[in-house]
C-alpha cells in the first residue's frame, strides 16, 4: 500500500474553503511598487558606498606601491652610483697607466656617453 498523500494540497483546499481572502486596499499595488523602488534605491546606495570604499582602498594601495617603487628606484640609483664610483676609484691607476695622459679626458667623455645612452633608453617611445 504505497499511496502518495500530499497533506499540503488538502490543507490548502480546506483553508480556502474555510477562510475567504481579505480584500486588498485600493492603493496596495502602488504602495507595493513604491516600497520595492525604495528598497532597491537603498540597495543601490549601499552598493555605491561599498564600491567607493573599495575604490579608495585600491587607490591607497596603488599610492603605497608607487611610493615603494620610487624608494626602491632611488636606492638602486644611489647604489649603482656608489658602486660605479668605487670601481672607478679602484681602477683609476690601472686605466691611467693603460691610456696614459688621455685618461683624464677619455673617461669622463665615456661616462657621459654611457649616461646619455642609458637615459635615452628610458625615454618613452612615440609610435603613431
């Protein structure tokens, strides 16, 4: 005996027979639409505020990253300049013996040429 019995269906029929649905106020649908619109506007405002907070957080992270990048670049430039100066100081006597009296002119010109080439490599390329 495996009959399927849906008690909810019978309950609904019995309630519908016992109780009549109350009449709705005349402006029920308009009030319902207004309430839904009000709720969706509040939801939109909350979402806008959340997005503004996320944007401010992302912007702050970008600023911190930019400051960190500037600091790291400055440290690298100072370190490279110090290392280059130390290398020239140690190699100067050997280079002066190798190049003779021309070393006083050749080395600064070579340094300027290398510096200009390195600086030019960082210029933004303009492609149209």
